C-alpha cells in the first residue's frame, strides 16, 4: 500500500505534465500541501489509509462540483423568474420608474402592488419570525429565561447540541446536562425559528447547508476586530475553530492562514453587514459554493464561541439571536424578489428601463437617483464608515433623547389613537367608533400578555421593537451595540427611560389594538367574494398585492381569539395544497412541492406585510422612502462626518416628516379633486389639533399647571403643533413653544441648540457677566431623565422652583405672569 509521500510525489509529476508548464513547481506544491493537510486530517479522524484518504477527497471534490453545477442551474431559474416578475410589476404601474421605486420602497399612489415593497417584505419576514418565536415562548412562560442574561450561556450550550445525531446529542447531554428544562425548550424554539428561515433561504437560492450546533448568526464587532489587529484576532479565534468541519463544508481544501486572512478582511471592513452578505452567493469565477461556506465559522464547542463573542462579538445573547434573525430575513426578502444576486438584478432592470425609455427624457432623469433608492431600501447605506464614530454619536443622541422626551409616552397615549383612526377610516371603518375602540383598546391591551401574543404571532409587536418605537422620532439608523462599559450603561438607561415614560408600553398597546381592529374588520367581510368587498378593502388588498383569486381562497381561513373573529397571515399557513394549486396554475408555475411552499411563503409575507405596513401608517413609523428623503437622496452613512452631522440635525424630526409623507400623503393620494383633498386635510388637522390640546392638558396637569385657555391663539398653535396637525419641519412639532428660543438652532436640532446655549454662556462670561444662573439652568435641564413626566412636577416643586427663585429672585412671579399671558395658565398651587 503506497504511503502519502509516494502519492504526493506521483501527483507532483502528473500536475507538471498535465499543466504543460502553466503551473509552476511552487504552485503545485501549494496545491498538494492543502491536499496533504486534509488527507492527514482524514487519516487521523477516520483511521483511513493514505490512498483511501486521497480517494475520499477526490469524491468530495466531485460531489462539490456536482452540487455547484446544480446550484448554478437553480440560480439561473430563480434569476429568470425574478426578472419576469419584476418586469410584470413595472408594466402594471403608472410608469416603469414609479413602479420600480414602489417595488423597492413603496408609494402612496394607488395601483396594484404599490405597498408590496422590498422594504415592507424585509420587515414582514423578520417580525413574523421574531414575533412567532416570542409568542411561542410567551405561551409557555419562557420569555424571562430568554431575556435574562443569567441564562444566556446555558441556552447557547443547548443550542450547540441541536441539529446533531441522537447519539452525538446524548453524549453531549451526558457530559453536560441541560441546566433546566426551560432552558432547553428556549433553545429548541430558537433553533426551530432559525431552521425555518434557513430552509426558506435555500428555496430562494442561498447555497447554505444545515448547520450542526448553529446558535445564532455570528455578530462581529468591526471596531474591536480592527483594534486588535489580524495577529491578535487570529491567535484568539484560530484554536477555537473546528477546522475539520470547516474543511468538510468547504469541499476539503481550506488553508487556515488564507481562510482567516480573508475572513478578517471581510469582518473588519463590514462586508458581513451587507443585507445579503451572509446568504447570497458572490460570483467570482469558480468559487461560488466555497465562498458561501467560507463565511461560516464553526467553533469547537459552545464555550469557545461564547468566549470569542465576549471578546469580539457585537451583542449579548438576546441581541445576537434577534439581530441574526433580522439579517437573514432581509437577505431572504431580497433574494426571493430579486434573485440570488440582487445587485446584478438591480443593474439589469435599470439598464432595461433606460433602453426602453430612451425617448422619454423625463423618465431617464428620474433614474438618476435610483441607485440611492436601491441602496437605501436594502440597507446598504447603514454600514458605518467609522464604527467608533457611529457608536459615540449614537450614544450622544440617546443621551439627548433622555434629556428631552420625558413626556413622549403621554403624547403617544393621547395622540396615537387619533392618527390610527385616520388609517382605519381609510380602510373603511366608522371614524367615531374607530377612535373610541382605539382609546378603549389602549387601556385594555396595555401590558396584557394574551393580546400581545396575538400581535406577536401576527408579526406586529416583537420583544426587540424598542428601536422601531423610537425611530418614530429620529432618523432610523442601525442599532450600535455598545461594547464598552459607558455605552452599555447608556443603553441600559435608555431602555429603562422609555419604559418609564410609557412610550414602549403605549406603542405596543396601540399596535396590538390597531392590528386586532384591522384583523377583525377583515374577518367581518370574509364571507364576501372579492368583487363584493367594500371599495376601501379592495384598495388596501390590491395595494398589498393580494389578488382577487387569492382572497377568495384564503378568506375562509380565519381564526378565533378570546371569542373574537380575526383574519390574519395564518390563513396562508392553514390553506391546503389542493386550494393553492389553482392559484399556482394561474401564475404559470408547475405543480411541485417546492413551488407550493414558495407560493405559500409568498402569500404569508404579502399578508403579514400588509398588516405591518398599515400598522406603520397608523403609528407613524418610518419606511425606506421616508428615510431616503430624510437623508436628502444621498448615501449618508453613519460613522462619516456628513452622515453624523446630518443625523444630529434630523434628531426629533422623524415624526413630522413621516407624518407628512405617510398620513398626509395617503389622504392626498386617496382623495381625487382639490376640494376633497382640502376637506380631508381640514378634518385631519382639526382632529389632531384636538388631540394635541388633550395631550397638553395631560402633560400640564402632571406638571402641576391648570389647563391652557383654548380660546387663546398661542394655545391653538401649540395644540396644532403638539398633535401634528400642520406637520411643521421644526423641533416645535414636539415641544412646547418657548418664547425667545433661537429658531435657527432649533431647526439645526437639539444638539445645535445646546451648543448655541453654551456659546451664549461663554460670551457672557467673556463679557464679565455673572453666568451662575445660566450655567445652573443649563446643567439642570440637561440631566437625563429629569423631565420624566411622572417626576417633573415633583422635582419642579421641591427643587427647581426653589433653585430658580434663589438664583433669580422674582422668577416664579415672572414665570406665572408669562404663563397667564401666553396660554391663560397658572400653577395649581404655589409655595
């Protein structure tokens, strides 16, 4: 039996002869060095002879090439289907440019599929997966185990055991049993959620395999990896990896040094943050399947991964799982709609539109910023230029939010039902009953687990939704997971602050109530065929790209919750294959198990996407279109000088801009004539101004003030601003009108306003004036949390008023006089 040295020498000669001098001796040695390393590994692990090991490697390579050829064919099928589907959408729109923009980010214009966008689908898949996962945990009382960091390591260890053979798992259990049954069950639910997403990714063309011991998509901190440098990072991760598994997944020819160098360059540059970076194949010659496999780092055991994550990871366990699901969901949405290579498909569609529209100069001009639309819709412009800069700037904005938004929860409780009622009216609800139901639902559903579980399963509310609640106010940006002690402290305080001011709770309650009302309304008309539905319902379904035949099949699949009737995306899961087959045939697709499942996935996403999208309208949450316009149609990435400067300017302007784009834009697009538009605008402004006044009364009462005089013009103006009735593009949309406030500093954002105040104080100091009073007031007003609505009145009465009176005698008299003149208000009591 020849040994490996003999085989090695023979291979050297054959490579030299076969290449006819095209492969140098050094290159041949490199090839055989990799083969010998892998053969040595197989001989040690499986007890093979040298010849058996080499034959095994050859068989693996042949299988890998066979799989790659099959993968290429499947990708071509998916590309062809995706292009045909996109072009069909473009031809059905008002014009191809408008239709393609709607395909990417949605539009208020009324035509079929106008709201079925890439942006909506990304959110829908993510929230459906996360919400379903949380609903299952909530039903089994497991949420505390999932969210408590004390259980994170134990859950990770259990997840590492999953996906393996029963024998391997039994051996792992014997070596280290589960900490408790609840921890194991949490791990199983997370694993099942991830498995469903990965299966869907494979159906969309991702060349990925089932992963043993998959815990969550690895979150790598660009900053800490860059700071450590390649050598230190390599020294930490190299011994922790399962190289045999990596070689097996890669076809058996992995050079550890080259593998780690390539991985380091990708992780330190942010390539892994691309929305399709973890799943979509990158074509560069023959490296397709191998490149996808190389992105998977296989660790020896759970503790090796946990140790790595603590040093170079971006998130704790809870954040890692939720962010991993979100990233995979974005990739799935992209690949299902644009094929395995979304960037190439985008370029092809744009080129085709330009070719067919070459005689229409107006359309060609509108294509000038289409790349920005695409990059924004798929999240490419969210990768930070400098991670540390992005992190510091985001932490600064969080501190400013805690200094400024103590009353946001009360404003949300009063104002959200009014804006949501306008959306329900658009859907065909009675306006008065909609408002009453929404207010009643806020009280009923605040903190109620059964109703929240319904909304979670629907994909409307998720445990990780804090960022969405807050993006109503600021320009939406990626979550930056702080890894230093100060950053973690700010994140902790930030989370607690927005729970204390009731914003998170009121937002969840509003979403739950709205989604249940919307779902119940659809269940009430489910006995009607599509052609007998109310016009408003038809409009909503068509804009969500739900066709007549689909509604007629799915309408019977409603559900009951607590005695009520509801129609949700679960209809797509409960419909039978026999019911789906006619729909599949109408789309020109073959009756195969794969096509049936892909069609079912698509139906589920379109329905859940419609619920997500209409809820975002009701709660005034940003979408890709609003985010793009707030970025001035530019790729202003976080972590860059321009990107961060503009984010500071746009702080607290998210709500008014989104309100204008969504609420006002919807009303304008849905009402035909000029008079109808003016009438709709007037009703909307009056309703929201009334809500603004109620908000002012509630906030002032908690601050110890009498209600403002509704007959005063300044009160009307403040109520209009507070309610959002006029959508003014200034910070005044949020806060109270403050006489003497610098309008330029206000327009440039709260950070500029604080800087302006400091410069004024500095100028006074340089002029020899006493700045004690100004400095004290500035410091006091910038303490995070001091304006929480529950404590503001008490703090003012016991501390602030005393301090102001001491620093400036007569302050309280002057303040009350100004209140009386401006809004006819007084304090309930004075000391």
